[in-house]
């Protein structure tokens, strides 16, 4: 089972557990809050209605910055406080309520506080959380104003504060991860642009040299001038295509503008990469090449090299028991296909879910070229990293 599927099942399990807990607390409320008058029956129905009304707020998975969650929490908190005030205002409140003030409603409002802190819109979430916390604190007063009930109110406030703290912690952690992912993507775009810069500089230099040579041989050998012009035309077309891709990448404002220039190896340098890996790893890596790897677009070649590097790094870090690693590079008329597969038996999750962000940046790089990349358990075991690069890419306008 993949990591997203496993996470989804955990969320569903937590939702089911929450519903079961709410149902048990509702049964407790019914058992110890049996109505002995029409007014008590009406109050019991109102309490159950408020408890049920909290479920649509804390049960679903909301989007970050939701305005519906805090607004709904404010409405519920005000309704709960109004019911508590009405009970306190009426004489004989203990008789009307019985032995329970509404534990199901308390649990539901605490869940609402957590959801508001985790997903609510920043401007509304603090007010909604405070209002729901006050409603939770006041709930025991429906059964009376004795010291023990006041203590229960304080305990429920502590529970609501804990729920808010957990929700805020998860929110901060998620925001930190999003910032880290954005930084990795920006750095990857900048590095991709640096690779294209080196490629453009190489071809522009070649164009200048060929043009100078053609000028000197024009009178002696006109045929060589035609060949030189064809080479200049081809190099110019490739340079313009790469410049368009580079401009499209650099339009992103998050890309650092002052990153140093550094060349990067391509797929024709995979042999030294595997040799270095074999010298430091227990599992030997074997390279299988199908097709001619010369003449590939530089951005495809360097990105494919990065895919192999990431796959080998992942094997070294997460599969110490692997006995072999197979690196396959295949060129078809329209695609360059890359696969890194090991036979490790250690249970793993996708690298993007771990501490590193290598696969996230690599995914950004591959998708910028119009390609696809996947990572996951192999059919026969181990771990497989697959990438596909189109060799005829659409130019950004």
C-alpha cells in the first residue's frame, strides 16, 4: 500500500474512532440525563442537536485557511453559550438537566477547537477558538454551580487548550514543510536554468567560432561554408529552444537570481557515477543502456543523470540490505526512459515523505521538461524509481 493510501486509511480510522466516542458519550448523556419533564426533554434534544452539529465541522478534512470552519465554530459556540445562559437563568436548573451537562457536546466542541486551530482562516480562527473554549468551560454550569462542577469546567478548558495546541503545532509543522518544499523547488529551477545557461554559452561560442571560420574559407571552399552555415543554423535553433525554456523557468520569482554557475554531468557520464557508487556500497550497481545517448538535449541528459543519482542515493540510505542495483537507460524515437531498481527488503516510504526533499526537487525538474517520474515498491520487491523524458518538448511561449 502506498504512503498516500496508508495516510488516507489512518484518517478514516481516526474519523471512525471519533464517531464511536461521540456515540458512547451521547448514550451516557441519555442514560444519566433522562428527562423528567417537558422542559428537560426539550433541553436534552437541544444538547443532542448541538453535539450532532459539531460533527460536520470536526469530522471532514478541511483546506488550510478555511473560513467555513471558524464561522461555523462561532455560531455553535454562541448557541451553546446561549443554552447555558438560559439554563442558569431558569430556576431549578439541576432538576431540568439531571446528572449530565452534555459530554457529547463537550467532546464535539473540543474537536472543533482542534480543527479551527489546524485549518481555520488566520483572522477568524483565534476568535472562534476562544469562543468555543468558553462554551466548553461553561458547559458543566448547566448542572449546577458547585465547586466540583467548576473544576470540571476548568478541566475541559485545559482539554480545549491542549486540542488548540496540537492543532497549532501541526499547522506550524505543515507550513514549515511547505516552505521547505517551495525552497527546494526554487533551487531546482535555478539549477536547471544554470545548466541551460552553460549549454547556451557552449553553443553560442561554437556559433561564433564557426562563423569566423566560414568567413576565412569562403573564397577558397564555398562548399565548406554551406556546411558551416548548416551547423550554425542547427546550433542556433537548439540555443533558442533552450533559451525559451530557461526564460520560462526564470520567470518564477522564487528562483534565486545570484546562484553560482556550475556545470553538471549528463547520461554519458553514468559509468563514473556507478563506479563511485560501487566503491562505497555493498550492492553492485549495473548499467544497461539501450540506444544512442549522444546528441540528447542537455536539459534531458543532465536531468536523467540526476534521476540516477537520486536513485543510487536512495538505495544507499534506505536499503542497506540490497544485493544489487540495476540502472537502465533506454532511448526511443520520442522518449528517454530511466529506471533505477534495487532488491532491498527493508520497508520504505517514498523519499518525498521522509526527511529529505530530493525527490520533490527532482519531480519539479522532470515536470518542467514535460516528463513524468514515479517512485514506489517494485512488483517483485525492492524499490523502483522511473522517469520518462520527452525528446520533443513544447516550447513555452
